[in-house]
C-alpha cells in the first residue's frame, strides 16, 4: 500500500490579493482556493521548465552556450562564406516585397 505524503507551503498575501485569487478560482469552477493555487502554480512551473529546456536542455548545454558567448571562436572560412552569401541574398532581395 502506498502512502501519499502532502507537503505544505505557507504564503502570506494581502486581503486584496486573496480576494482576487478567490474570485478567479470561483470563475474557473475550482472546489477550493488551494486546488486553484496548486493548478496555477503547477501550470506556470511546467511552462517555465519547458521553455528553459526547449533551447538548452541540460546544465552542460547552458555552460557550452555561455562559454561560446564569452569566448566566441574566430570565424573560419565556411562562416565567412555563409556571411557573404547571407549579405548577398539580403541585398538581392531587399526590394522584392
């Protein structure tokens, strides 16, 4: 038999904030304020995590990215050609809109 352990978070807010949150909770049809707060916090936490993991999935990815910004490598021939091609493409298509 598994046992569910509920942890607790205590938050102090103004009466105005609490009334606003209660009103939104009622409008969305939640049974109680705690259910609404847990839903909102969980939704936002998942969004933030997904957003951060989409670009840089691991701590190592983040370290590599920051290192590349702080210590950028010198442009090689392929990068120089790509820049020249891009510049040429932009100038050729500048007035075709």
